């Protein structure tokens, strides 16, 4: 019995070492294959480039060094058949445009029926930022949604002049790059958020290597590591069962074979568990170290705590001024979580949630609040108090003011 | 100085809990030193809070002086009762660790390295998490909105604030006035003893409760197996990221989990014991821990107690006519102990119009099927990193190890877990509380309560699966 039990543990040790070694090997090529590989490039350099596209709601355009320049009234659409081999070889798209002044730009993948009519569409919209913009689409996240699509369309919505559409890059990643993408998505540690006490998402896996880190919000679109592990464990179990059956055919006792299968299976699961723990433990430790460097050990002026930033520092600053108060008016960018935090921190002084009852105004990070020349507190440019005094200032957007409410 | 006073305040809770356990065990001791310490801290926190609650109701202020009077009273009563019952304070024999049921395994060099590395990793996580726990400002919602807020209100006002009108937002501490008081009053005691309200002081007890959970869990697994399996199980428990986050943050769910584990473990020991004296002691521990559990969170009364009554009653009628009478007697003794907390607390709640349920009262709920709950729960349990691979592994082990548990007392723990899980599922699937499952809020915290028990069952099944019948079991 002891030998059998011992061999389970030994197997766990061996498999754990193998897992760690495998991961270490994955790390080695990660930076040697980082160059972006363009499978096809659509630019606006020559007249033929303009002719390659179809246009709706767009009558005129001007070829410039930075791309095709045009004006948009309400909506303009440009579209073009996807390149040969798109579904097999393209792993990501990178767009470059300058849509300053528009409401939205959307990329559509259209599937046509036999009559050339749109049978299915998949739409990804992008908020518009000022100036030339690069937008990246990791196809790995949407492979199922765009399966069988024939046409790529770009829609410009809104009213603006001098909109520029520069290029579309169809990117292809090598196997090593994809492995690196898988590794990086696995190793991408998540910061602590107010929701971490309820759910920890854990690693999600994608082979995309492009701007994954810049697109953290897209993480939820990729599959959880658990899905891969569960499939892997299922396949491993089936393989073990076949090995066991082969052994019984060669005359081995079922009891021995059963023991071998169970020991190997659970040693494998334990090894995977350890690996997973290392990943999640690293996330936990990294978050504490982050807290240390940005808050515990940071200079008071520089300290910032998780996603609430300078709020704890502001609380420490404000508390001494609130000691004698029963209630005070409290202005913050968002009621949650700041109001509850402030209520706790300054108790028994309470922030007033209703109509003003106090002459003490505590303002944190409000760009729309200031004090005018007559020493009145302004909200959205309008005075809300009689002339009073600035009790203390934390920063340009945060201060404590005393003055009678005068709407 | 504040650190020393905090440690003293924690130690006092532990000693009072341990003395109470000494009294509960009487002349026949079954607990090891590790269990005395772990159970002592858990029980001490609830016991002291319960007595403070009673004292506050009769007008004792929640000031340092008032609380020291309460402690003094607890000490005197416990010592007098122990001397009256056992003639001596010192228990007969208290081993450092509980006895193993299986032969201890000799560790190979590689295995020693693996155990060392994993234990080291777990300890590092706990130490680093403790650093964060003691130094962080309040961050997670229920800390500042409920646990620390209500404690601070009691601390500041030095009363239970029952003199306020019922509609006042700070009535009975405010926020969730229906919650029992173990967590809040433990924090009030710590802050008063330390000489002031400080996050580090009032949050430190959560780290201590987490360590008490780990120690109880290790001791429990050692009793059911051996040191190696106990280490493996404790490592597995510590590695669960959501439990670790809870262990190292000022939430009450780890304390609830620790109580639930000790309650079910003592129930298991009661079932397993062949010696009548052992069985009696485990029954009393089971009863006392169940009673104390009711003073931690509302879930204890609403979700954990009813199925416990069910499986305990079931276990009493399973053993034939002759034993039925005896076990029925056990049931009534257990019920009598539990009612010492349950009845006054329920009476108090009814008298003051406090709700039953979790943070939200359940009285006004209508049962209507809610969409998306099953999908959200499946995603939460199987496809997030908070529990690693625990739930699929648990299902696999229950399936593969069926012949190991179907005739073992462990089946009642599994039945209990199943009833609780099904109960929680139907609460979310049929009431407006579904939002807590769909948004992944309350559901995940509810699972934290069950994690130690689930890991415990998994490790026992794994151990039995990998240990052939001609094993070196000592029992």
C-alpha cells in the first residue's frame, strides 16, 4: 500500500516539474518572433486603390499622403471583398483612420447569399477619438461570429469634414507567436477591483498576440483556462482508459490497472492544480506588491490606492476638519463607492445625502466645482453658497469650503 | 503598544474559548492543543460577543471598563464551573496534534521538497496577504458599508443604539441591523482594548480567524487521515484564490466557513466515535459550535441550520430501534444547546422587528423562476479562477468514490452539502435574489462558506480512492 500511495506523490512531483519545464520552454521563443507579419495591406496610395473599394453615401474623396480624405454627412460606408485566404491565414486586423468629429466608426463583416444580398452581418463599433487612430481587431475572439463572411465594410456615422481613412492591415501570426499569445494571456495578471471579493475571473486564453494587453476589457470574450484544462483532463482520462484496457488484454489484473489509472489521473490533476495555483498566487502577490509600491511605500503626494486613487489620502486630509461636525455636504464624481467610504471614515460626522443642511462642503475630484472671486462655491459655474472661506485645499479639484447654502 | 494590546485582546478571546471548550469536554478530553487553539479563538469570539450582547441589553456600556467587567465575569464563571465539574483547570492529556487514522507516510527527498515548496508558497501568500490586510484602507463594499461601519457605530456610541427610533438609519448600528453580532462586537472589543479605532487593529481578527480555519481544517484532516494528506488538503484549501482573498480581507464569510466546517466535522466525529465518552464530548462540541455559528451571520439560521437538523435527525433514526432512543436523546441534547442562542436571538429579532434572511429580508419574496441563474452559476463554478478546478474535481471524485462514501458517515456530510447547495440554488433561481447570482455578488460569497467542507470531502475521497482496501488504517 505504501508503495502505491508513494508513487502517486512521486508522479505528482514529476508531472509538476514537467509542467513548469514546459512553461519555461514556452517562454524562451517569446521575444524572438515578435515582428508583425502583414498578410495583406490595403492602402490608399494610387487611383487603383480607390477603385478597389465600393462606396455608399460618399461622392467625393481626395487622395492624400495620409490616405483617402472625405466629408461625411450622416453616414458613409465603404466596403470591399475580403482577401483570398482571409479565414485561414488572417489572425488580426489593424485599421488606421482619423475620424475626428464623427459619432462612431464601425467595422462590419458581411456574409452574402447566392443573390449577392446581405445574409448575415457582424458589427464592431469603435468610439471616436481625436486625431489619427489605430484600431485593432483580434480575429481569434470573433472567429465564430465572422465565419463564412465575404465582405469587409467600414461605416462612418455622424457629420464631419476631412475624415481620413488610411489603411487596413491583415496580420498573420506564426505558430510561435500564437503560443506566445497563449502564454501572455495566461500570465496576464488582473488587478484587484471592488468585485474581486465576489468573483475572480482567472486566466482566459487567446492566441492573439497583438494588443492584448491594451484590450483588457476584451478578456471576457476569450475562453477561460478552465475550459481547456477540463477538455485536457477528459482526453487524458480517456487515453488512460485505453492504456488500461490494453494492459488488461495483456493479462494485467484490473485492480492493478485501475490503481494505475487513478494514480496517474489524479497526479496529473494535482500537477495542473499546482500550476494554476502558481498563476493565481502570482496574481495575489503581484497585487499586494502593487499596493505596496503605489500606496504603502509611496510618498504621500504620490500615493494612489487601486482604482480609488487619491481618495484614501484625501480622507486622511479631510478627517481632522470634520471631527466636530455632525453632518457635512459631500461632493464626489460618483456616489459609489466614495459616499459609503466617507460615511464610514468620518463617522460620527455623516455626509448628508439629501438637500443641504450644513455649511461645510467637502469636495473631492470635482472638475465642475470651484470657488469664485467673491468666495462663493460654484457648481457647474453657478454659485450655490453665500461668500464663505476656503478651509483647506487638497488639490485643484478637491477642497473643503465653509459657507451658508444659498441656491 | 497598540500591537501588544491587540494581541492581548485576541489572546483573551482565545483563552476564554479554550476554557469554554474545557468545560464542554468535562473530564473526558478529545481535543488536541491545535484544536483547542483554533476552536478556542472561533468559539471565544462568538461566546464573548454573545455575553457582551446580553450585558449591553441590561445596560452595561460598551466601554473598555464595561467590556473588562464582562470578561471578568466570563472568566470567573468558566473557572468556577470547570473546577466544580472537573476539579482541575488543566485537561487530562492534550497532545499537540490530533491522532491520525492512517499510518504516517515516510517522505521521499523529492516529496519533502514538494511539500516544502507548496507550504512555503502558501505561507508567503498568507504573510503577504496579512500585510495587505493590516495596512490597507477600507476598500471592499461590505467592509465600509456593513462590517466595520456597524462596529464603529457601536464603538463610538458605546451602546447597541437600540434607544434610537426604529426608522433611524443608525438604529441597532444601522445598515443591516438584522445581522447577528459576533463580528461587530469582536471588533468593538479589539478597538476598545487597543485604545482606539484603527483599521489594522479591527481587521487583524480576520487574519486570525483565517488561521483558525486552516488549523481546524488541518487537524480535521489529520484525524481522518494522516499528516501528508492533511498538509495536501490544507495546501489545496489555501490555494483557492477566492477563499484567500476573503481570508485576507475584513469580510465575515471565512468566519462563517470556519464555524460551518467545525460544526460538520464535530458531527462527523460524533457519527464515527465508537466510544460513548468520545461521542458525548463530540456531541457537546457539535452543539456548542452550532449555537455559536448562529451568532455569526443570518445564513446560519436560514440556510445552514435547517438542513443540519434534517441530516442530524436522519442520522439518529438510521441505527435501528435500540439505538434510536439513545440517538434521539442525543438529538434533544444538541437541540437544547443550540436553543440557548437560537431562541433568545430569534425572540430579540421578533421583539425589535428585525428581518430574517441575508442582508435582504426574505419574508416578502414571491417564488417566480428567474432567468439566467443556472448559466451564471455554472460559469461561476466551472469557468472562473476563484475556485481553480475544485467543482469539476469534486463531481469527478463523488462519482469515482461513490462506493467509498455510500456507506460511510461521510455520506451525511455530502448529503448536507447537496441540500445546502440545492437550497441556495433555488433561492437564487426562484426569488429576486437572483440578481446576486447573475451579477456574481452574493452567490460567490455563499460558496466561500462551503469551500472548506467541499475540499475536506474531496481530500477524504481522494485519499480513500488512492489507498487500497488493505490499507494501513488504524481505525
